[in-house]
């Protein structure tokens, strides 16, 4: 029996939580080099981000559904491509496609809410939960705040920062400077483009509400100045950097196999 297929947006949302640390890197300018960052959370879930030239690869392995794959980001055109190794398919997520899907979803949720206004409260609540449209959109105020505290993690010193949404602490990030880890800021110029796009999508999801907010908005994270050694979600999972490599990476890791078939977003 095959595991239930998971849509590309749900897979992005699931991987954002474990890859949150990588999304907070400082970005510099200059020559590019290969890089690999390996993170592990306190539930044993491992995650990797690989960078080569203008392309970033994010692992999208899912322990629950049993599927595996990865996301590619091309910094030259802001295109995301979700690759499903289990189904041997790929889904291109251009900026235009994603923005249009976001608008269509927002319009659909608004229409559904208007149609359900005349229903009894308990029936309306049940339908909202079944359809995944309960979350209301809002203009979130996102801030970061240095706590002034330093910690030592695996022989490296890092500074604690808090990530706040509307004044409430969402997570704490302990960041170290790239040179202290033997890395250069310019290795992450391409990665910065990906994280900017994912942050933008998550912010739009929060503002839109509905299923997009539940899939992506909860992973909203801005940049923090430094390379995270540890990310602790408020009353949630803690993720730590477990390895860094600047060895040359195979170009094949940053492509879609020719035998894979294209799949629509929904």
C-alpha cells in the first residue's frame, strides 16, 4: 500500500520548521562556493541545505508519509521546484504561479466564509475545521530582538536573539559569526534569495488566512544577523547545527532527473 501523497505546499511547510535555522543566515556578496549545512532536531529529524552556484537544494524527507524528495531554488529567476523522489515527479513553482494560486485561494476562502455566515455557530465551526479555513488573516508585525546573552554550543560562542510576532516570542535563535565557523558570508548569497522568497510567501499566507496560513504561515521567520547554531521554538522543537562542509558538491544533486514527470501544483 502506498503512503498518502502530500501536496507541494504542505511539504514546503513541513520542511520549513526543521530548516528554520538555515533561513536566518546573514548574506554577503562576492564569489560563490559550495556549502552544505546539516541540522538535527531533538526528535531526531535530520535536514540538509546544499548550495552550489545559483542553485540551492533543500531536503524534503517526510517521516510520517514515508515520501522523500527535495526543493530546488534558482536564484537567477526566483523559481522553486519541488521534486518528489517517491512519485518521481516535479512541480515548478514560479513566482507568477505561486502568487496567482495565493490570490485564488484567498478569494475562495472569502467566498466560503460569506456562504457560511448564516449557519449555526457550531455547524460553521465544524465546517471551518473540516475545510481548513478557520484561520483569519492579519497583518503580522515581525521583529527580532537581541537578548544580550551569549552561550557556548559545541565549542562555539553564539548570541541569543528572539523572533517575535505581534510582540509574542515565537522562537529563540543562537547565532554565531560565519568566520568563527570557518565559513564566508558570500557562500550564502544564493541561499539568501531562497529564504527571502519563503519568508515572503509565509508572510502572505498569514495575511491571507485560511489553509495557506496553516500550511506556511506558522513557519514565518525573518533573518537574524549570523549563522544559527540552535533554534528553539516556543514550547516546541529545538534544532541544532550538527555539521558544516565546504567540499565540492556534485552538479547532479541540483538537477531534476530526466525521467521525472511534471505535476501540477494542486
